[in-house]
C-alpha cells in the first residue's frame, strides 16, 4: 500500500495529461464555428499545458512535499506571462470576495463560536475552500435572482413581397 501511495501523484498527473490530450486530439475543439480558438490562443494554451506538466513532474520528482505550492506559484506565473495581470487579478478579486462572503455566512450561521475558531485555522485548511465555495454559491444565486428575465426575440412575420 505504501508503494501505491508513493506513485499516486504521478498517476494523477498522468491521468490529467491523458484526459487533456485526448480532449485536444479527439474533441471537435478546433473545428468550432464560429472559431473560438485562434491559432495564437491555442498555442498559448498548449505552452501553458506543457510548462505545467514538465515543471509539475519536476516538482513531484525533486520535492514532492512542496508540489502544491510549486504548482500554485507556477500557475500564477504562467498565467501572468500568457494573459497578463488583469485577468489573474480579476479572478483573485472574485475569490477574495467569495471567501469574505463565505466567512460572513459562517459567522451568521455559527455565531461567536466561529469568530474564535476562525483565528486558529491554517490558511491551507479545507475550511477556506468551503468558505470560497459558499461565497461563490451565494454570489451566483444572487446574480441569478437579480438578473433581468431573458425574453426571446420576436420573429418577423414572413413577407413574400420582399
């Protein structure tokens, strides 16, 4: 069992790469009409995939204890290089807002006990992910409730004289 546990990250990396390559090769991703993937965007995506796969494998091989931190730093760095700082900052702003909203929901649900408990939680705990997902769920629900209704367009009557 210990040997399987040692190879588990490599199995996950190989599976993720296999699924991604299968999707890139066999899915009708590149033949969509109108084309959603320009050549330069597709090349950026493939560069990002190759860089993350190679450096992720290198991190698993040399320092498996820090692989998660390495992959987060690598993903942020590659995203800054490939798309610029504005999209990365927008996603970070959304996640920070969702974490704050999730913290507010947890404080409303659990009261003063949550305020004492939250100061002792490490940043890497699963509770942060739960707070972000809770905040995202509340955010998406409120956006869906406040969005204007979508009305279908009226079709013009057929006019044979035109």
